[in-house]
């Protein structure tokens, strides 16, 4: 499967589907250590992305991700809006005007997204944020792409699986950034909602190629 504009649009559509499907789960996770709005924020944001895509389909993967960034920034709100906006914008810039994404380009785009999240939110690995999903995803994608003969699907799968494991690994962490940090030690024993939504986004990338 080529990771072209058709794949990118499919990916974003599947992100919207996943956020709608997992809306309540994300709300419940955010209820435990935040303010219960993460599921609504993400669902609203990706529904708006769907509407934008229907208005006029972009020509390149990068243009589609830039459109996504702008839309998420203006509709998601809270902490996650600017963080995801920056992530998609940096990924778009990293891809340039290429018509297709190859494994090294995917690994580089994920790294750019993660670096954008870190630049914006100043979280480190272990702070119990979405960074704990993105960082292992970046490492796994790089490792998978490294040999030079990895296929597209294998790199997407490696990133998604690492993000999912990264989200699970936030359970025992004590939050040091965002609203959950107000709870201090009491944030331990709960999964970070933003790490879960990040894993959903990377899983949707696999499904779009499958
Ligand atoms: P808010 O906390 O403003 O209600 P959301 O509930 O939509 O925003 O998003 C919360 C998620 O944002 C958290 O679960 C966490 O993953 C992420 N987050 C919050 N602050 C930061 C930060 N400084 N760096 C990285 N991610 C963060
Ligand atoms: Mg919240
Ligand atoms: Mg909020």
C-alpha cells in the first residue's frame, strides 16, 4: 500500500471514527485525572477535520496534515488542541511536498511531531503525558525503517504497537505536566487520556493501510 494522499485522507477519516468510538472511554480516563473533556475535545476536533476534508480534498499528504493541524488548533481547545496542532503541523513540514511517504519519511514525521509536542508542552518521558506514547513510537518506527527494506505497513504497525504499550505504561506514573499533575501521587493508577488518543491516531494509520 502506497502512503499517498488517498491513504492520508483515509487515515484522518479513521481517526475521526476512532475518536467517536472511544469518546466515552477518553472522557472516563480524563474524569479520573483531569476534567472529563478529552473525549469530547478529540471527537469535536476530528469531526471538524472531516468537514474540512469534504470541503476540498488536499493534494499532498503534507497539505492534508497541515489542514488537520489548523483545524485541531481551532476546535479542540484545552491542552490537547495546541499540542496536536503542533504535532500535525511539524509532521506536515517534515514531509514537504512529497506525494508518497516511505518508511524513513514516516519515522522522521513522527519524530518531528513528537519534538513539536515537547517544544510546546515541555514534558519529558515519564511525566505521564502523550509524550509517553509518541516517544516509543518514534523509536520503534526508526528501528523498523533503519534496515532500509522495511515495508510501509511494518513501520506503521511498529509505531502503533509501541504507542499502545507506551500508553499502558503511563498507568503507574505520577503526572508532572497538565491537569493531572494537580493530583500529584493520586494520579498514579490511571492511564493518561492523551497517550491513549495518541495511540488511537497511530493505530488508525495502520488500519488505513490494511
Ligand atoms: P485539558 O487538560 O486542558 O482538559 P485535554 O483533556 O483535551 O486538555 O488533554 C489532556 C491531555 O493532554 C493529557 O492526558 C496529556 O496527555 C496531554 N498533556 C497535557 N499537558 C501536556 C504537556 N505539557 N505536554 C504533553 N502533553 C500534555
Ligand atoms: Mg481534559
Ligand atoms: Mg479541559
